[in-house]
């Protein structure tokens, strides 16, 4: 199963979906599209994504969105838990798209990053 955390208004997210669609015609894998602005991931979902992505929690966060500055999320003293809670409450903060396959995940910015899941 391939899962795409998707924002249909984002060109990079649409590009990643197209790339996955090209690949699945070869692999036959089912694809689940999660429009995360409508169906917000929980804190537990975000923690699972973070584990698959690796890196810092901040790598998952869009720092150019209004809630980022409004909530003071640039403060380096904030815990990962607080960051997860902020993204769960304000899903616009989640990087997009995130593509998950076989227990691994990548942020599809640029969309070509998704290729790593099929290598």
C-alpha cells in the first residue's frame, strides 16, 4: 500500500501523485490518498510518519505558514511533542506531499524524491 498525504491545490503534491501513478501502473500496488487538510493526522499518525521519514520533527513542518509564526514554533526550546501537537491542530503546517511505501516515507519536494521509495 502506498499512502500519499496530499494537498490537491499544491503543484508539488500533484506532481508526486502523478509520479506514483506512473509507478503503480507497473507495480499494481493500491494507493491511498489522504487529503490531510480535510482528514488531519493525529499526533500518533505524525509520530509514525516522523519515524519513517527520519530526521528532525522540524523537517516535517512548513515554516512559511501563518500558524508557524503565530504559535511561536521557531522557538528552539519547544519539545517535539509540542511540535506534533501544533501540526495535528494546524495540518497546514505539514510538509507536502509525504509519500509512504513499505515502512519508509519521503517528502515529495521535489516530486522526484518519491523515486527513492521505488529503488
